[in-house]
C-alpha cells in the first residue's frame, strides 16, 4: 500500500565565507568536502553533486553520505550534521532523530556522474568512481515511518513517509549546536555562525480531484522540534513545504525564458533565447548553432527532472542571426515542440520538412525534438516575403501541430479553401495567421490569415478534442470578422479578441472582440469542458466586461491583468475579474485545476498587490517580480495571491501544474537572492524554474450574533473554500471593534458557537475567520451584542456604629447594563437569625439605622434593583452600637526577625467617652490571655520572641471603662538561617605551603553562629573558625564550610583550591661535579632523591647525550680521552630535575707512575658529599614518618586532633601581597 508522505522542507539558505581555523573530528571531515576539491558534478551553472557515498574519502567511518556546497552535510545512522559558515568561522549544527532507531541510510536515484577524490600524492588514499545519489532513504526510522532527503538548489528537502496506522507524533528532531525558536509558522535556528530558517510548512494531499490542504504547525520544545497535523486522509500522500524548489540556469550573458511546459512524467521544459556563448549545454544532445555574430540570440531548450535539480538536457538551436522562441509544448510521449521566428537563412531545418528555404525578412520556425533532446525530428520554415512571427503553438490529438502568430507577408502559403486567403492589413501592420502542420512536419494541412485592416496577432492557441483551434490575441482592426451574436461587435481603442476555427481552417465558428474603452490585450488561453474558454491578458479599461464585480475589485493601476470566462459560442462573458496594484501587470500564464479554481501568473511592478495571509512573498524591491493569483471558479474570492522574486528584476514566462498538483513557474531573473536558490545570478539575466505547493485560503464566513444571559450565540454560513478543505474557524472578540483579539479556535464542521461566561451589560464585538492549511481568511464583518441582566451588587458597603446608631454607606453597582437603579433594599439581622428587609432607599447610597439597640451585633447587606429585577447583595458588614469603644479595627501583625509588630485602626465606635489607650494581650493556647503592655498609639512591638506561633488581641479603653476585644491575629516567628561564606589566602599552592582559611564572610541574620565545620576535600575535617591547612598531595580540592546557628539553622559555602606539583629534589650526588678518570676506567654515580609529593621518580642517565641507563645509581666506563658530560634527569612524571658532571678522561699513566693529584682530590670530595647526602635523606625520611624532627600528621599515619587541621611547619619568606578568594 502506498504510504502517505509527510514532506518538510529545511531551507538552509545561509551562504557565508569560511573563515577561522578548521574544526577537528567530524567537522573537519565536513570541511574537507567543501573546500573546493569536490568532484565535477555536471554543468557549472547547475546544482552541486547530490549525496556522495563515503567510500573512505572521509576518515570518520560513521558518516555514510555527505554533500558539498555552501552548507555541507554529513549523514550518519542517527542524524545529520551541517557545517554552517559565518564571519567568525564555521560552526557545526546537528539534527538528531530523537526517539528513532539507528538506521543506515540508502542512496536513491543514482546520478550518472560519479565523484573522484584524489587528495595528496598517496594513490592508496585516492577514491575514484564514488557513486552519488539524488536522494537518501532512512527506511523504518520510526515505526511505520520512512525519512527521505532530497537535494534542492536552495538546500535540503526532507520528507517523512507515514504508513497507514503510524503515528506522525513520533517524529521529533533534536538540534545540537543550534537553538530552535518559533518564527511565525516557521522555525528559526540560531547557530554561532548565524541564523538558519526552516521555512513555514504548508501541507497538502494530491488527489484526482485536486490537492487537499492539511494544516501543519511546527512545535518547538527546548531543543526539540516536532510537528502538529490537522485532520487528513491517512491513505493518501501528504506534502508539506510551499516553495519546493527553484533552479536557475544560465550562462555569462543574458538568457531569457519565453515559455514553459510540464509533461505527464512531471519533467519541466523551458524555451527562450540566449546570448551566452557558455550556456550550459549537456553532452550528446542535439545542438545546431552555426558560427555567426556572437551578439545574436539563439533559442534554448532545457529539460529539468521533477526534483527541479537535475538538467536532463539543455541545448542551443539557432542560426548565424537572431533566433527567438515563443512557445513550447510536450506531447504524451515526451516529444518537444517549439515555435518562434528566425532571421537566419541557415536555421537548422530537416530533410523532408515542409519548407527548407528561408523566405523573407524573417520566418516562423516549427521544430520537434526527441524526449532525450538528442535528435531534431523535424524543423521547418514557414513564411512569406516579409517578416512572420510564430507566437503560439498547440499539439492536437493526432499530434499535428497548430501554430499561430502574426505576419506582414502578402504571400503567406495559405491553403485552398482557407477561411481568409489574403492579407487585409496595411504595409506596416500585420495580420494574425493560424496554420496546421502534419505530425512529421512535412505537410501544411491548412494555413489562413485572420484579421482586418488594422494590426492583428495571436499570442495563445489551444486545440480541442475535435482538432479545432481556439485563439486569443490583440487587434486594432475595426473590421475584424466578428460573427453574428458576438459578445462585442465594435472595437474600443485596442481590444483583445477570441476566435475559433474549424478543424480544417476553412470555417470561423465564432469571433468576438473582448475589452472595454481602453487598451486590452490577450496573452493566455485555457479551454473548459463546457466548450468555453478562460482568457487572460492586460487592460487599461475600467469598464472591462464584468470585471468590476470580481474578487480583484476595480482597476487599480494604469494597466492591470484580467481573467475572463468566454462562452463557447463567443456571445457573452460568464465572469471576469481584475488583478493588479498601483503599477503595471502583465499576464504570462493561466491554469485551471480540477476543482475549478483558476490560477493566473505574470509579472508586476506594483508593490501593493492584494497578497493573502498565506502568501510566501511580499515583494523584494526589484523593478519587477512574479505574481501568482488564485481565484475560485466564479471569480468571487481571491483564494491566494503572492509575489515571487528577489532584489533584481524577475519576470514570468508561464505556469503549469506538476504531477502532484504543485505550481511550476518559469521566468527570467537577474536577482542574486531569488528565493529557494543559493547560486543566484552573476549579474546577467538567467532563466529559472520554480515549484510551489498549491495554497488556497478560504473566503470569509458570514456571521450573525444573538445576545443571551452572560452569553452570546454566534452562527455563520460556511466559507466558500477553494482547493483544500477547511481545518477550522477562529473567533475574535473584543470590547471595541478595533480591539479584537483571538478568543478561541473551532472545528471545521461547526457552524455555531455559544460564547458563555460573559459580563452582562457589556457590548461585545465579534468577527470570524475560516482557516485551512494554506492560511486564514479575511475576517467577517464585525457584529456586536450586549448581554442583559439585573444590576450587579452595590459596592463597598460600610457600617459605623455609635451609641444607639449605625450609619451605613455604599457605592452604586459597577455594572448597570445601561439601566438605571430604581432603588436599594437594605436587609438587617442579628447573629443567629434570618435576614429580613429593613429599609428601601431611593436616590441615595447611605442610610442611618436609628432603631439599633446598644451592645447588640447587627449584620447588614444591600442590593440594587432595576427594571429587570434585583441584583446580587453587597458585601456583608457588622456593627454594634454601644457606649463603650468597639473593637480596634484592621488589626494586623508582621514578623521582623525575632520581633512582632502590631498595627491597628481606631474603633469605628468610640463610645460615649474619650479613648485613653490600648491594651495588648498575648492569646495563650489554653484560651487565657496575658497582658503584654499598653500604648496610646495604634502600634506595639513585641521583642525577643522564640521560634513558633504567637497570637495577639487588642482592646481600646476609655474614661468610661474597657472596650471590646479585637479579633485574634497570629504571626509565625521563623528562624533566619545563617549565611555561609569564606575566603582563602590563595587559590593555588603546593604541599610545602599552607592555605589559610577565614570564615569572616559568614554571619547569622538573627542570632549567632555556634558551629563551624570545614571539609578540605582530602578527607580531613576542622572545626576552627579560621583554620590553616596543609595538603599532602597535589590535586584540585573542593572545600566545604558548614555553619550552624543556635536554633539549628545551617548554611554551606563551597570553593576550590589547586595544589600544584612540587618537583623532586636531589639531596646528594656522588661523585662531585668535576672529576678526572683514566681512559678505560669507570666511575660510580649515585643520587639521593626526595619527592615532596611522594610520587614515583625515575632517574635517567646520559653520557654525552646518549642514554646509558636508569635508576638512582649507575656505573659508567670511559674509553675515550677528552672532556665528557654526564647528566642525570630525575622526573616524577610532571617535573624534571637535572644534575650534571664534567668528566675529564686522561690517558693511562706510564708504568709505575703516580695517580694525578686531581684524581685524589675528586675521590675525597665524592666521599664527603656521600656522607652529607645520607644525613639529609635520613632527616627527610624521619619527618615524613612523624619521627623525631618531623611534624605529626603531615604525611604519616597520625591523625589531627579534634578541631585541628593537619599541619606542617614551614619556613616562609615574607609575602608582599596575599591574594584572597572569597566563596559563599
């Protein structure tokens, strides 16, 4: 079963110069492939070689394949690594397949040109004939999911194929060396070399009825990117990414694209003309180009594979003069037909063709190429004694070729019985013509003029199943042979015209003008199943038939495009629309999908085209850009509109549908930054081909609203959707028409929504949009609704008690809902009884209750009433009228270390006498109270508290007695833990130098520190406040200080010191530094070595630089007289100490002679040095073992006493500076 393909395009467009040192490891392997030594990969102007197998040319065996180019990539079993070049040097960015199993990639689509790697002069390292592939496959990367990589001119395209039943949610890409972040609907990857951008994904599913859109969004979580998909048919392919590819082909001079076509195998063809002597032709293809004026044009034909990357063939065809191509078609077998016109008498024609002779000033040519581009099957002139132009071409069902254009020749080879056998125009104008050649180009089946007394020419022709030719063109002839009942029988300024000829060219079935009062031209034509046709062109007529009411609105610039549907008999226009901006537009191509949607492509100089939300471009500042506009079949909705172009000038030559429903466009560009490409242009004009996924945003819904209780009900009629089904709706809501914000999203099948939980009496404004995977529609018309309810509760009810009086006040409700309050209802009750209406208040927000009795607690609430009814009650208040002071109000307490600060407000009822002060009580757990003190102000501080909860009450007192107690407030006293910190007098030292630690930065925030615990990282502990510590060995030690306060609160601080290596020392060397030896004699050399770090030391002996042995002693024999050098190197693995001797070797003395005095002196000195060295060695050994003369606890087995660090006394020189490092 075919697997649906989920394709995600990673557009790595950054192309920066390589600078800085080369990386190491796999990154260096990547750089080696990008350093200019890659194998030749076909044409220089074409994309680099594809996926190259690693046959040993890269040292890293985990790399299975690699690519070259501006951003090299290496493919392993678990992911891909990219080498991104930036101003600061290259940076590696890895994309790992998170949660996937390791899969060895396999090459797809073997490319014809292998690669050769010949690095250096070692032939064994050369790799030749290394295969390269057009794609890679990771089969079964996730359960039921395959991954494919394809090479694109703009970078890499990767796509996941999801089998039925498999879960796309398993797909996750983990980035290393790059930080992903959402950028709209795309993903931005920030690397040290600069940002990359994974383009905005767009998904659709190809089908016989046209592509169906599927919503897809990238989901970024940390360094991981996954993908969310809307609903889709899991039995059909799913394609994601709008700009699938864009390929630029050209030479060093100007090259122009004039027309394009796509065959049923999804190969794309471009024809045009070129001035480039180095236009990249492929080998073994037919090329006819005689030597002539190098400044003359020749026609070009290029065939590109469906991936947009491989040129299947590319060729020149031309003469010694100028040759221009205007149209190209491909039949069902892949044969290629081209027409245009030539000014060369030596244009390549074939034997047996209709006309092998050049006829006049310029002739039409018609030719046919084999599918591989290797054979010119036929090529013929057609023309008369003046200039003739071939502008349009169609292939009929019997493979005969219909050609149309314009001519000034009076002797065009018209056939007997043709509809019009003579030219009707003046000498400087042209008439249109239509002719038909047999399938082998040998016979002219018919040829006819078509025109009047003005200028007439045809730019588009199509053949129907019956072989009839329908043409569209431009005319200035007032006497054009229009037929009876035609849409328009009179000429405007300049008009387009549409005509249909019978299959033998002898009958004009219909002919009509098409246009308004301005200048109208026709450039493109599509036949419809109804027998009618769609015509596109340019117009300056604001009164073009029917166009004003179309989706494009009125005429906007001096010259806009139009699309019109002409009935099959030419009698009416069944719909039309303008499209354009404030500049000029020209139409280049028109296609219609199976759903009836109409796509127009062309060129524009307008910077304000009505692009839609899903547009992939917004104009790039060049003089001209391409545009794409899609309308529904009735021209009521503009479903999609976008630019395509770079910073230069870009023009469109045509548009067609690819096999998967994507749009294929061709054109001419001089932009160095055309989207989807990396090579751009070299300043001259080049031809390009682009593939874009079909996108089609829906039209806006029609919305109605109805208010309810705390809710608004929204209902709408479905949006008119182009290609692709709806994925949902978005509801926008705001309290003002200009302040709408997204409220929620809804499912596609939903046609009403209850917006509940709203505030009554508030005007809400709503708008609705429809969404599909291509984007979001425009908002519907804004609708408003106001829920209605009784008033909300009165606010801020307060009560103030006095002797035999309670005074109440409040504020009006916040939500009146535009309805006045008629009255307020005041309810009163005593504690433990039900509430009852006490009074009704009109036109006031206060009330005095004079019926209250002293020393009784009353409760009150108030409600507001409007014409709808009674609203909610206010807050509840309590009051007790009395002659004594009421309780102090708003009592609060806060902790401040070990103190509690109480504040309060005066009683609301001061009673009948003056308040003399306040008494503060501590509320005990058993219900009793203990008086803490009195104060005359509303403030009291309770100090020196223990950890725990403390509860308080306050009473106001007056001259008449004690008042009422306040409510209880409680505060929790918490222990504030200490803060730990320490300093050390040095960060680096040796075992011979102590480290002095200070805990001075430590402190307790409320009490005091009672304990210090030091852990020095070598297994020892000290409890002093400021210890001094010796380390027994070199190393990096972690120090921890833990402090504890009186309540058990603890804190720690950490730091590190580095103890460096102490080189070994030589305490004695035998013999002395200079000695004399008799030739043939020997001497014993010995060292006594001490290493403070107790490392293993190795002594190496050298005689005159030559190695003679190892160990602390050696015997050397001297056979040659003269001066000799003996060196002993003592090493502990990190440091080396050297000792040297100068040895003089003298010849043997005569028989019976005396020994030289120097020998005797040397022997005495050596004996003295040996005695001294032995004494020092015994002293050092005793210190290490803790014996006499050595400090206990340094390197022996003794332990430091409690609270004491191991120490070793040293003799230290006075220090001018002490470097301290603080840790906390």
